[in-house]
C-alpha cells in the first residue's frame, strides 16, 4: 500500500506505482510523500502526507521537512492524548471524592500548575468552582509558620525520600482568616530517570478538629 509503516516517497507517477489506490485516482495525484506518526513508545498514531498533481521537486528538502513535521505532530498528538487521559483520571477522582468534603488537587511538577476541585474554593470562603493556580501562588497562601513544614513534606515526596506527601497546615481564607488543612498526596508519575512529573492528592478542612484539640489543651493548662 502507498500508506506504509515507514517514510514513502514517489516523486512522480504514483498512480502507475499504485494503480489500486482509489484515493490517488480521486486526487489525480502525480506525487506522494508520506511519513508515519508514532508515539515515543512506537505506537502508531496516524500518517502525515503530501499529495500533489505535479511531480515532486526538491525531494531531499521535502523529505527533511516532512520528517520534522511528523516528529512535531506526533509529539503534539501524544501530549493531547496524555491530557485527555489526565482529564478522564481527574474526573474519576472527582467522582470518588464527591460527597466526602475533600478537595482534590493535581500538580504538574514540570510546569508547577496546580488544579484544585470546587471544594477548595469553598474551604477558602469563595464561590464554589475549580481553581487553577501555580505552586508558588498556593505556597504564598500558607501561614508563614507552616511554610517550612509544607516545603519539607513536598521535597521529601518529590525526591522519593517519603512515599507520601502528608502535612497539616494553615491556609489563608478570602476573609483574611485561616483554615486548617490536612493535605495528603502521592507522586503518580515519574519519568525514566525517576524525576517526579505529577503529584495528586486531597485536602481536608480540619479546622474544627484542630480548634477542639487546642481548646482541650487550653483547659488543661488552666487546671494546672
């Protein structure tokens, strides 16, 4: 077939070379240059091709250009497929935590972009809705006294020193007050070198729990 598994080039008379190809006849093709699209692992994604009613000039240049184009298109298609898989995974997680009063979060370690589900904005006293921010922006909302413990927990999880990201800390609400948050997560994706690519987890509002503990501690101090 003219649509093979590797680079195919017919600078002229492609219909004579493949008389059974209806597509070539329909396009009145004289030349054909095609390159397969493949994912990094070798999975076939499709094909990119040049078809013209005139003979192909500058074959070497055209072959070089289509090879570069195929590489870029393949990478973009693989990225889009990865994004779709990520979205499906995120939607499944949101369904799993719905009703549990947990906020789902998803960190792209490479870009530092963080997605947080509707519950997070509710915890902060804002209108419910998904939040997309950066790691730096999220860290800036952490109470100054808790930033060190949050940073240590994050670095330990990313490096693999600890299997999970676990920390309880305060985050500033929209009204200037603070909410106690228990955050739990895990690296869900690493590259071939072991570098963390994605960290996912949940946040729970434990303000009432922390307030109750502090109140008990206060009363115990008063009774001493």
